[in-house]
C-alpha cells in the first residue's frame, strides 16, 4: 500500500503527516515556527526558518513511519491563506513572510471601502479586500517600503514557498490564486485587476490542486529524508483542505473550522458574490468556494485558558492531564443554568471592522469561571452563526461539518448544533487539513480518481449532533442580545481603540 505525505502549515505550527492510501495516519511530526511582531499590527515569520522547521518535521515523520521513504508516492502542502510571501528576482526571500493575522494594511482596506475600490474589487474578483489580503499588503509595501516593492520578483502564498523549497517550482494553485487577483468568472488572473489596487506585480503560474508540478530535489531530499524525485503536487489553501479532509467539501454542506479563524464555507457551481463572503475558486474549474470568515473563533478560548487559567493548566500537565478536558464539567454545569453573561470573541479581530474588540457583558458577582467559559464558547458559536446565516442567505446548506480543536468535545459540538439550529457532524480526523493535501497528492499520482474520492468510510468515522428545539430557542434569544450589543457598540469601538494610542 502506497504512502502519501501531507504538510500542513498553520500560523504557529508546521506539521508533516504520513498516511497510507486508506487514510490511516502512520506518523505525525510537528515543529513550532516562531512569529515576530516588530511593530503593532505586524505579524511575520522568517521564511528560511519556516522551511527549516518544516523540513525537520518531514524528516521526523519519514523516520517514524516504519516504511522506507521510497514508499511515499507523492507529497502536497497546505498552509494558511492570505498574507504574503515575497521572493526577489533570484528567488530568495524578500523580507519576512507576512501572516494572515497581520493587520498593518487595515487603513488601506478601509480607505478602499470608502472610495469605491472595494466595490470594484468585489465586482471583478468576487471579494472585498481586507487587511491581510495580498492586494492590501502589497499596497502597504508600495507606500511604506518602496525599495522592497521595486525588488519583487515573485508573489507567493505560504504553501507555495514550501512547494518551491521541495521542488524548485515557482507557482501557485487554483484555490490560492483567488485571494486577490483572479477574475471571479474566468477563475484566472486578469491583467486589469492589480491596477484596481494600484499595484503592478508579477503573478505566478496557476496549477490545479492535484496537479504534479515538480519532484523533490536533491537538496530537499537531503534535508527531509524524502527520496529524490518523489512527485510534488500543487496543494491548496488550508480552508479548502480542511473541508476536503473532513468530508465537508460539497454543495449543501457548510464546512466550519473553529480555530484561530472562524471559517465557514460552502461549495457552489455559480460565482455568486456578496460583501459578506469571499467567492473564491474551488478545487476544480467551474466550482467556487463561498467563504465567510473572521479571526474570531477558538483562539479566544485558548486565550482564556492560557491567560486566566495558567496555573491550573500547569498543574493539569503535571498530573499528566489537560486543563481543557478537566474544565468541561464546569462549562456543562454553567450551561444547565440561566446566565446573563455574554462574550464578544473579538480579541484578535472580528467581522465588524478593525476596531471591534472583545468584551464580557452581563457578569454578576455570583457567577463563576464556568459562566465565563460558557460565554466564551457561546460567543465563538454565535460568531460562526453570523457567518453561517450569511451563507444561508445565498445558498441552502442543510448540515454543518465541524472541525478544529474544540470540535473534539461533544459538549461544544452539541452547542454548535443548538446555536446554528441545524445538524452538525464531526469526523474523527485529527489532521483534516493535512489529509486534504494528501488527497490532492494521491489524486495527482493516480491513487484516487479525484481529491473528492476519500477512501475512508466516512459514515463510520462521523458523529452527528442534532439541535435540541428547546435549547435552540434559548440560544436564539441569547444570539439576539449578542447581535444587539454589536449594533450598540459600533460607534463606541473606535473610541475604545483610540485609547491605546496611534497604530
């Protein structure tokens, strides 16, 4: 049985996962990739270190899979979308990679909203530009780092940089290409689109996500333990990879990733544009992904545990446990009681503009940590509902497929079903994005008929959570208050933001 390597690079961790062609994990290796924040709103990483850590993770996974490297039939990568990874004319990193959490270009994106540029972009590209869009970041570099801008030789996404280091191929794939500069109807680059944003840049070659674009070079083989000549497939954007790997990629299903970002997407056969979602390319020509997203999901829960429960977290580790598992009964107890506590999960961003911020409302002295945690989890689910409701306005998803760390808890999965008032399914896939990349790799070398032909018995590894009518009614009432608070705070958020000084 052949093996497949899927690489998944997130915002803090890069992973290498080796699967057999039945979808079973043989080995997994992780490495942290350091972020730097040299100035407020700047979130960066060293591109050479990213490759070094990824190569080390691959080497560990290859060594630990129990099979020779020659059994690996193909490799493909996925990684965080948006942001920017620039190369100069000699294909060397042109400064640090810029992550999708970066918001230095927020004022530029807001200016485009005000002057009509964003609407022109929506008409041509299927999406409104935002702070971490390549278009906005490139415009910021043009304005603030003109010497760097003049030296741009290649504009890539994160996973394209990894593919280049593996194979020497400079290019991108269909899904990643559509972050800023593709015509929403033709799905290819159009020469007039960069001019909408006032930039002139070289655009990379586009391949299908399951297209073989090169082979592992001798230099990459020596670093990773892979066999020289192993086919390298183009790969795909991690939002799409997660949906594909969880079995949630398709019309009628809204795929939800509750991670750093609140990601909600559904597949459509028509390029339907709306300011509330990105209309981006799917994994094949003639299909699109409608993505409604914001940086406002489970990172808020992690922040609460890391910041306010750090001592308990270390104690749980000393006992060989995990605070996340031990704290669930507190949340269950709070869910069983009435509560006035509401939380806005906007610690790292929101769908309501760059000045929206996180906050607790309705706290009372007799409430405890469980009530606050309940409010945090509900707030995360409410923000996902904001996005899912937008998609329901344009499409007809009947079921949600939930992935992300918090999806492993039945309590949280049931809460999502009650908040969304729709069935929620969870697939037992620990590495959904890596498996999505591996499906593309396997398709590229003929192991699968297409990336959609998941060899697993998805029914056997899927748990379904149906909404409880009474709980859904309660959650609808709470969601209404959550939404009214958003509306009431819109004029106040900019004043709060001004208190921390200039950007």
